């Protein structure tokens, strides 16, 4: 297929994406915000309840499944390889292709969490799927498994980071955008999705002290009045960039108020048209900004900043898990505590404890419910609203680091052992 026809396919697929609520084309869903518009989603399940099917995985992996039509895509360790795996919504593996064959590295941090080079999630437009392995291999395949191109992102500098590379490139129209942030590079980059060739790259400076250059968050796209913009989160700042050339539009500062070297960003910002919620880490603040018309350095003196919530006995910034929003409430979790904040003011509405466990999977929401999944395979289902109400606690016999995906009435969980389809159909 020539590039003109390929790009025409991208445009057609993008238009189709805007009209469908049944697909989950990227790790944070259709709008990069972890939300689904679907209704009648399951509330209760277990190993023998509301499991439509489960598919054995060839190895560990933390990539959120992405879903388009009757196909599901994810990456996985398979022996010494990182593979792109395609499963059908019927629960059968359709094909797998190598993304990297240079050995699968595994990482373990002091908290006991383990991860691998199969941590970044895929993106799809229904015609093609893009997959990234933590050793730098970024590849594009057709949805029937034919390789289109492959690039090595270590061309931007040999990866040097404590616990491995886990960024997910974000697909927007005909380009892939990503932040390449580690001790060897601090960049935002745009690639042509059809060819993998560089469109632009831009230096994105930070403090670069201690752990700060080690960035585990992923770039995302904000759509709203005055947008779209590329949002990069890492090395002590959250920044917005013009999609045409990568130039910086605004920068949230004060996230690491003491310029501590024991600092690194993992949790992603929540992006919605009139609110971006910027987490930090450890005992840093959480900041809510109105991105419409925002410019320059964003501090409490900038009118774009709506609120800034410091760490306290009643609240801590999300260290790993990305927030989610339903109506005018923002939901945030750590390894146990679960908070609801007023989206307009940042006021803490409640703090409650959920099932004991380690939470690495990002929050997702749909059907008036928030799904909170722990490493131990336990998902608490919390009703949306100003008052805390836990609807159910559900357990699957698996280890889960990946965020769930919601598509066509089902919730998909990628465990280290299986891919689980939860639903009633």
C-alpha cells in the first residue's frame, strides 16, 4: 500500500473512531481519560462468575488491552521475545508477531512490584496497530499481522533509567507522539504514523537531579478549546506542546517544591476539555488547571491554576495510578486509600480505604462506576457520587498490573496468567 492510500485509511479510521463508543483504541480509552460511555457494565464477577472467557498469556506483561471491533491487541513476554498478540473477542488467539527479539528484560523495584519490557500499551485505528517494547523497538503492523515498519527509539540516546522503559506512544490522527525521558535524553517527539519517520523532536528540559530524569509516565493529547496539545509529564514538570513543532505552550511548576532528587513521575495527568489534573509523586501536590487559554509558567499566581492540594494526613497525590473524572468529581487512589475531590475546587469530599493491596493499574470508569484494580487481582467497584459507596469487591486468581479496558459491554483484564473477558454476553 502506498503512503497516500495508507494515510487516507488513517483519516477514515479516525473519523470512524469518533463515531464509536465500543472501541478502546489506546490505553486510556477513546479520549485519553479512562472513561467509557457504555452502560450495563458488570458490577460483580469472580473466577467462576461472569467470566465470558479467559485466554492464557505466553508470559508477563502490563500493557492495557486495546480493542477495535472483534480484535484485541496487547504485548507480552514470550520466552526471550516481546511479542504483539492479537486475540479475538471470541477468546481465541489470532496471531502473534515479534516486536523485539533481543531478550526480554524484567525489573523489580523495592516495593516488590515486577515489570518487564512488555509494559507499554498498543494503539490502533482499526487498520493498523502500533506496539512498543521497553528496549526501544517501536513497530507498526496491519491488523492482520503484516509488519509495516520498525524503528529503534534508542537512536535518541541509549536508555538509562532505573526501572525500565514503560512509556506508551499516543496516536493522534496521522502521527505518533511520545516523550523520550530518561538519563540519556529529555525530548518530546512526533513520528509519522505511516512510516515511523521523525516529523520533529524538541528538547524538553527539567531539573535532571537524582531520580528526576527517570520518567515512567506517558505523553497524552488534550483536546479542548485552543487545542489540541501534547501533554508531557516528567522530570518535575507537566508541559503542553504545540502539535505542529513541539514548541512549549505552558508549564506547571512547583511539583517538586524542594527540588528533591528522590523524585520521579509515574502517574499520568487526567486530561478533560476544561480540566487537567496534574499529579506529582511521594509527598508533592496535586494541581488542577483550566487549560483553555493557558500560557507560560503555571503557579498559584496564574489564573489557569484552579487549585493545588498539598499532601496532608487526609490526602496524598497519586504516585502511580492515573485519576479519573465523572461529572464534577475526580477520583484518585493510592495503595489502599481512595479519594474523591471536587473538580472545581480540589476540596477533598471523602477518603476511604479499599481492599488491601498494591495498586498499579489505572482507574477506569463507566456506567456510573469506578473500577479500582490491585496487583492481587482484586477489583473494588465504587459508585460515582459525593458520598462513598462500594458496590462490590471482585477477585480473579491472577496478578494484574495493566489497566482494564472497556468495550462492547465487557471489561478486559490483562493478568500475567490470562486475558480475562468479564461480562454477561
